[in-house]
C-alpha cells in the first residue's frame, strides 16, 4: 500500500473595495503548488488571470466580513490566510506559513505585522484581545466546523478568532513578521 501525501495548501482570501492598491497586494502573494487566491468584492481593475479566482459582489460595508465569509465558502485550501486590498505580504511570508504548518498541530497561527511609517509591530504580547490581532496575521486550518464568524465591525478579526472552535490556548503565536499594512491606521498597539 502506498500512501500519498501532499504539502498543505493555502487559500488566500482578499476582500476588496476596488482600491488601485489591489495590484500590489496580489503581487505580494507567493503562490505555491495547489494554493489559490480568491478576490472577493468590487473588482474594479483587470486582475491577473492565472491563479486568481474573482468573485464580484457589492461591498458589504461591514469591514470585509461579507467578503471574507464568501471567500471562505469558496476556499479549497487546507489553510486560510487573509489580506486586505491595501496591505502586502512581505517576502518569505509563504515560507513562514509553511514552517508554521509543519511545526504546529493544525491550529490557528498568528504571525506579526508591521505598520508602514512607524515600523511598529503588532503583536507585542501573544494574547487574544481587541487591538492585538489583525486579519493579515491569521493562518487558520480550513476546518469549516471550527471556523469562526466575522462580525460587521472593525474588530471583526478578533471576533472571528474568538468564535472559532479552537481554545485560545491552542493558538500558535509566531514572531515572524509576514505582512505590512498599507496605512498607519492610527491604531494603538496592545
């Protein structure tokens, strides 16, 4: 009997409101064999056709909750990652994801991200709380029975993780900085 295994795949879900910065976001995504990129929302510009699935829908005007939920329903990857249309992954982000997948036992992983002007890094303390997590740092197993719900508010990323079927103590906190926000956001670091 021969067992075949495959390297875990990642579905990257990109909610968009039609920003011009979407091209830079897509260019920053490293796609490995079997990975997919799902863009959901207002598709205002021509997108690369190779490896990008586009799902047009009007903006939910709910901080991307509608778009992320639609993207999750279409995702086929073993893991889900999320990045907004005005943010970028840093070089090596996909390799950091692969390392985390190999070293953890199918649990949500929370990386770090950087603000562009200040260079401040979020998170400082590995703790699930409002203001200490952001969409761009999430890598989560695509286990539909355990996925959380995005709420229609700015803290939807926190709500998504809080309502997931994993205990918060199970989350893996990785020091790798994998993404940079496209704006400073005026966000206080937790």
